[in-house]
């Protein structure tokens, strides 16, 4: 299949970050030609690109995609109360079908906004993987690891399930597995160590919430004598494999 986009503004990612006014010819999902001059090749589909931009797909680096279903539920609450009183109780009632519905809604919203890749951390990631594969988006899906278990699995099953998830998806061309310990306030040293070992074993990314709120930082420091960044550094997780979510309460030194 071929596509010709005519008379559009093309936002490039070359060293000069040039904006080119012209045409793009695409064949079998590969960009074949970009030209400031009119491209005269006949294509299966022709798109009028006037008053439009063509740019690389956007990347969302932290999602809980099925939580589209919970949007607005307790959004006036502080994080700890929100999790303990609203989110965690309702998440215990989620199943694969509800996660699929929330994922489909999230995928549609991303497609409509030009987002083509996302990094997720949630439950029922197998369902999220299948649904994302059907939609044709690119995803890095974080299998959640947390000391007290998840709505999907008890704590003693999480690491074996995570390993199975990685083995199944690690060679997929669109959906890639990620090891996702939830946070330093929900994962003790052993969980953090095992998460790093798993990521190293299969050469996959790590993803974790970090220093999201002031209360989190103070609570973690009171419990362990270190701030979240310090804990991650102590246990070797501050490496080139990790993506930290939030980091709203970090110091200049951190």
C-alpha cells in the first residue's frame, strides 16, 4: 500500500530540526521520499496536507492506560489518601475485561492525539499487550511488582509471572516487556534487588515511580534513612535501563 501526502508542513528530526513545506511518499509503511518539489508518483491513497503538520509520533513515557475508566475519581485528594481510599479498593474489583475496555479507550485517545508509543505500568498487562497489538501501537509494558501483591496475582507469584511475561513478549516487534517495581514506598530492598536482576537477565527496561510527592519522600526517608533517589542508587537501580516517573520532589544534587 502506498500513501502520498501533498502540500504539508513536515517537522523533521535532523540536526537543524528543519521544517519542510512539501510532499511525502510512503510505501509499505516506509517513508520513501520527502521533497520540497511536487511528487508526481501515483499512490493508492492521496492526502491533502494543507493546514496540517506531519511529525514523528509522540511518546508518552508514563501511563496506567486502563485508568481512563477512573478519570476524575477522587482527583481532589492527596496521593496517599487517593490510593488507599479510592484507587486501590476499586482496583481490587477490576478484571481482564474491564482492563481491556479501559485500554481501548486509552489507545483511541492516543491515536487521536498523535501518540504512537507509550510506557505503561498496570495490572493485566497481558490483556493490555494483546489489545495494543491489535491497535498497532508501539508499547513498553511494565509488569508490576509490589510487596503486597496486585489485584491480578498474590505477591509470591509476581516474579515468576513477570518472567513468563518477559519471555513471551521480549522479541515482539511492537510490544516490549518492562520490569516495573511500583515505588520505593511499596517495594522493599529485596523486591528492588530482584527487579534489577530480572531486568539484567533479559536486558529489558526498568520503570518505577519516584519522588512523586513531598509526603512520599519524607515517609521513605523516615523508614530507610534515605530519600527515594538514594535508595535506588544504593541498590543499583540508577542505571541506563531505568525510567523514573514523576520526580517532582528531587533536589538539585539528585
